[in-house]
């Protein structure tokens, strides 16, 4: 098994996919760092101050002005009301939700990329692991070895898990190093609030907890890793079922994009909560954002994703062990 894993890892490194992904992450992090810096400068010029209390108060005023518009949907109105209450809670407790520094940038970058950007990076690796053997014609040579098929597929899946862990860690590391050059590397012990629960437009603060930012980051990274593993496993299944890498990537890309659209449109469609793509934004439960469908919780979303993961693994190993190779 160790030799199989080493062989699969060497094949992955030979395709230089990990290097390409690292370059993409570095470029995008640099772009977002610059955008955040320009936004900070713009706020300073507009308000004449960089005190976080003044900035947060202005955000509350802007959100309240938006509530007066008759053109916003009921779902967006509820989200704005929850956001206003959260911001007011931060003000009342004298806690800066955007403490300047690289750790804060990493937290926000990871949170905003957890349901699309990072899954797309994982998809690039997973969609090619099995289907590439068919396109290159090496699948016959691979299966003629005196090794059971499930062991061959398991070695590929272990490589996927290792690659997923590496991509998540590299993303966080690059975000910290690059943004720290602009915003500084301090802020690991800055206070962060978690434990908000949302019911409609009502914000429940009874379960609120205060923790250091490094603790919050560890929790967030764990959830992002789990989401990445689920998306990687589903892409892995498509790689087994569909012998075209491009087709497999197209299907998963369509699913991820539709998930972002559905998350903003399915508040009244209760059964949509069983779609994996509607449950990918696990980090929103930590920050206290309103769930796409009322009643969804962190436990329910993790449970749904876990069922999809197990089902994808069962299908992958069953089909790979029985399918004909030609």
C-alpha cells in the first residue's frame, strides 16, 4: 500500500498541479490584499478616521438605510437586520470584529473562500485522479498488477486526502505571509465572538463565547478542510464514473455554482437543505450568519455532508471494482 501511495503521489507531482494551484492562490491572495488595503484607505479618506468604532457605526447606518429600500427581498432584509444586531453587539461589548493584522485577513479570506474557491482547487486534483488513467491509456497497465482494485483506488484516495490537507494549509500560509507584509503579523490573540444563533431576523446571543483569534482560526480551518474533503470525494466519484476529466470537472463546477445561487433563493424550499452544495458554508455558523434555510444548524449541515461523502465513497469503490476496462 505504501508503494502504491508513493507511486500516485509521484504521478501527481509530475503533473505539477500542486505548483499551479500554489501560484493561483498566491496571485489571488495578493490581489485581495491590495483590494483590502485600498478599501482601508478609502474609508480613511471618506470618514477622516480609522477608529474601528466609527467605521462600524457607519456600517450600521449604511445597513439601516438599505432596509428602507422597497426593492430588497425579504431574505436579504432579514440578513441585514441580523448583521445590524451583530455589529451593535460588537459595539456594545467594545470588541473589534476586524482587528487589523494578517490573522484577521486569513480568517476572512478562508471564510469567504470555503464554499467555492477552495473546493474548486480541490476539484482540479480530484477530477483527474482516475479519469486521467483512462485518457492516457494507463488504466489497463495499472489493473494488470497483482493488486486488488480497491487497494489501487484507496491509494488514490489517500493521495487526495493528503493533497487536500496540503492545499488548505498552503492557502492559509500564503494568506498570512502575503497579507502580513501589508497589515502586520500581529492579532493572534485578538478577541473573536462566536456562538450567535439566528432565527429569522432575530439574533440569539445567549450562547455567545469569546475566544482568541487563533482558536477561532483552528475551528474554521477544520470546517474548511471537511468541506474540501467532501467536495474532493464527490469529484473523485465523478472521476470514476465519467472517464472524461473535462466532463467531470464541468459537472462539479456546475454543482458548486448552482449551490451559491440556491443558497440565496431556497429559503422557502425546505427539502433543498439535503443538497450538499447548500451546506458547504459551514464557517457561517461560527460567525453567526443566517442559514440559507431556517432550521439548518452546524450539526445538520455536517451530517448531510457526511452522508454525501459516505455515499460517494461506496459508489466509487463499487463501480471501480466492477467496471469493465476497454
